[in-house]
C-alpha cells in the first residue's frame, strides 16, 4: 500500500502542475498583449494574477507541492523526480490540443527522449 499511495502522490503532483500551467496559459491568452510601459505592464500582470482562474492555477501549484512533499516520504528523490518530467509531455500535448500551438518534430523528439529517460530512470 505504501508504494500505491506514493504513485498516487506523484500522479497528483503531475496532474495539478499540468492543470496550473494550462489554466494560466489559457488566461494569459485571453488577457491579450500587455502594455509596453513598465508600470502598466506590472499592473496588467498583477490584475491577471488575481483573476479567479489564475488563482486556481496558482493554488493547484501549491497543492501539487504538498503532494510532492508526501511523495518524498515514500520514495527517494532520485527515483521520484524523473516522473515529474511527465509534466513536460502533458503540457506540450495540452498546448497543442487546447491552444493549437505547433508541435514540431524537434519537440516530438525531445518529448520522446524525456519518456525514454523516465523509463530508464524508473528501473533504478
């Protein structure tokens, strides 16, 4: 049971991190182009940071960090950390799926290498 809960903690860390990244990307896309002046840009970002969706993304990052703390009670860092790389795979995929961001061959190769690295690291 100890390992099952550890893997659940890893999964929640990854899923909440991905949620936060995709939600924040969505809201930034809706907000439009920030102004050029430094103070106006700062105020633009500050207002954006306090929108409900962005706050939910930031909260998800905090909760993900709590799951990460729990993960480290179950597994050594050197074993658990490579699984967090799945966030790269899911965020890149989500960017393409939800926002129409291009996923080019170098990106696909890089993500594939990450998956291969995770597979090797999980064997140790």
